[in-house]
């Protein structure tokens, strides 16, 4: 008779332990998904409340034309609100109605701020109303608003409402603004798509198969669709400028500390090599300028004493003196799409015709900036801080290369970098520069960044430039593509590394001729990333394309003045066409 072999005690213990771990993991994921479902239900209640407000307003005021309110520029709107000719209720409800429509189309809003209703009801015009009195404004998820979560797409941040408003929101409220919605972001913020496990994917209001950009993608979609006249986001590598370019609106990334970042959540806390900034987004440059006027006030400087007390320089902004403008069509890292290159060329000609002087500017060794400074700075700890945020988290599927790199041990990065260098030089450089740095290495990096910045400024001043005209990535890529193309942020992240103010202005749209030229698009490297980008650029006729406007540090007013000139010339050209 055959003997029955029973499992040994160690085997039984191992199996039991494994089963217990699987059970605990299943229970943990179940709890997280339960929290996500609760937030989604809360979101639906907020949207339902927005609908109730909108329908109630239409019933109560059937003769009021919301389109006429939504068509007002911010200076016109604030003038009517401050002189009492337009009730705050009309403005609030008009924007709630439009925001409701846009979020149903693009999924851009994460939370409706319930107390905003009482704010407009209590908005009695003071003797000296603030510059933004009665203006509804939208706020990116990662900017703290008292009583609301700043999840940055992580389930672990649910039900952790901010104890107080960020300095930015405090100043906005003191200027009379009414924050009324928070907007969607990609999980962790370190992406220029806009998708997370809690709120899902935000779509581009111009074409729903395209991304709105990120990480301020909810803002881009909401403002681009007309659901907000003024919004605020953050920018670490293009997170204001890319959504603005993709959605056909304007944005300004100031010098890193021109506006307070207190009370904003960072994707990589403590990282200072690549400088983040808080900034405004809007359809018009004049709206950005008015926002900066309102924010650069004593309240901002008193609430955050680390912000230099530099009020808005009206003389610089309103100047009509001809400018000396540097320009380049490519950074020789990310080959511009035909529409990007055409946008710069056409704007160069328009600016010359308007009496400005255009001077070619040659970028020197952009690979060094991208890999040795930016990638090395963001991943100076090997990616452990970034990776730690995902520990015990529900992860959406398109975090791509960055999360993989953060989880890859240094020895494997070294081996893969060596193997791939002959045929994938950019991938090799990214791996090599994402390894753990020593303290000495980090100090050396900071020195290199300083020296590179001074060298860039010296080249700028040798040409006696006032500002710079250059491309910004566009048109909008299909949903999911940014996760495959982290390197395509080269045009924007450069100015985070240098800490220069930079803004974007939409100037044209993709034409059939641009689309035909895409057949010859090879990229500067002809590698896997270039092939993906070529595919992403294709099929984009009619999508907006922007240019980027840059100034030296602390010269936001000059940057805005240049943006205003670009906007005016583009609008004049498009009217003629």
C-alpha cells in the first residue's frame, strides 16, 4: 500500500503565511477602492449641486443671457462687478453652468466648493473692492483649499482635507475672488497627461481623443472650454505651459519664488534642483496680467516673507518700446512638429514687421541640460522619494518610464545604460543620470546648474536680448502618449532648470500642409521616442499650436508684455485669414 506523504510543517507555515499576505493585500486594496468609490459619489453630488444651482438660476432669471457674461474679458468683468452693474450671482451661476457642461464633456473637475455659493451671496461690494471682486476662479487639485483634499491622484490622500488655505488662495480671497472648483491632475503630478485612479482621465476640449496635458490638465480643459475665466496651477517641467498649449489658452510660469508656494503639494517633496512655480492660466494675456497685479500685493508678501516684495511693474508691462528678441526653431533634442516650427517662423516675421528686432539664438548642448541637470536633479535620490509615494497605492496604468526607473536598482541602470548606449543614446543617458547621488554629487550638481544658468544669461546678454521666442510642444498628443514620451518636455523643462519666467500663447492651428509634412518627420535621433512622437503628432488638423515667450529671472512683467504683443499680432493675422 502506497504511503501518503503529508506536507512538512515548514511548507505548511510558508503556504499559510503566503495566503495570509494575499488576504491582507486583498483587504487593503478593497479598503482603498471603497475610499475611491466614496470620493466618486461625493464628486457626483457636487456635480448634481452645480446642476441644481444652474437650473435654479435659469428658472429665476430667464431673461439673463449667460453667453454675454461669459464673453466678457476679465478687465470688463471686474469693472462691472466692482461698479455694481453686474451682480456677482449672475457671474457665479453663468460660470457654474458652463463648468458643468465642460466637466461632463472632459472630466476636468474633481470637487465643487460648496461654500462658494454663500461667498457670492455675501459678496456685498465693499468701499474698496479687491481687484478680483466677485470673480469665480478654479484651483488645481494640488493647491490646498481649506476643508478639501489635495489628493494628487493618490487614494491614500483621500479624507485628508487641508487645515488651511494655501497662501495663493488666501490672497485670492482677500482680493475678492471666489474659488469654486478644484481640477484634475495626473497621479503624482509628474506627468503631462491627466489621469488618476480616483477621478479618471481628463480629455482635451478641442478633440476628446487627445489629452488635455498635465499636470495642470484639469485647469487647461476647464479654461480651454470656457468653464473658468481664471485658474491656477503649478509647473515643474511644463505643467502650466503644456496644458495651455494643448488646450489653446495662455499660461505664465513665473520665476520660482515670485508667487508663494506655501500650501501647494509637490510631486517630489524637497527636490530643488529643477525649480517649480505657481502660476495663472487663462484665455487672454491681459487676464494673466490682472491676476499677477492682484497677487503681487502686501498680503502675499506678509503671508509668506520668503517671497520678494516686488509689486507688479506697470511701467514695464505697458511699455510699447520695440523689443530685441532672440529666437530658435528647435532645441535639437525634440524635433518640432511642422506646425511648431511654422508657428515660430510666422511669429518671427510678424514681430519683425511690427518693428521688433529678431536675433537667432543657438542652444548649446541641450542634452546636458536635460540629462545631466534635469533628470539627475529630479532623480538625485535614484527615484526613491518618487517611488515611495506609490508604495501601498492603487496605480493607474500609464505612469510609464519614470516609475519603472524609480523602481530599478542602480546596478541594473548601469548595465542597461552601457548596453543601450550605441543604439539608444537618450535612453542610456536617462538611465545613467537617474542613479543615486551622494551629497557631494548633489552639491556638484547645484554648482553645475548655477554655472549653466550664468553661461546662458551671458549668451543672452552678449546678444543684448530683451526676451526669447521659442517653440512649445504641440499639438496635443493622444491620450496615454505622454507616459511614453517623458523626454518630449525638453522645450519647457529647460526654463524650470534655469528658473526663467516663461509663458505660452496660442498663435495658430495645425493645417493640412502641416499634416502632409509629417510624412517626412524623422526626429533628431530617429529612435523609438521619435517614432512614437511622430505617430502622436499625426492626425491633428485644426488643433491649437502655441509659442513660448521667455524673459530673464524676475522679469514677469516683461514676459507678459511680450506675450501680449504676440497675442495681438496673432489675432490680427487670424482675423485677416
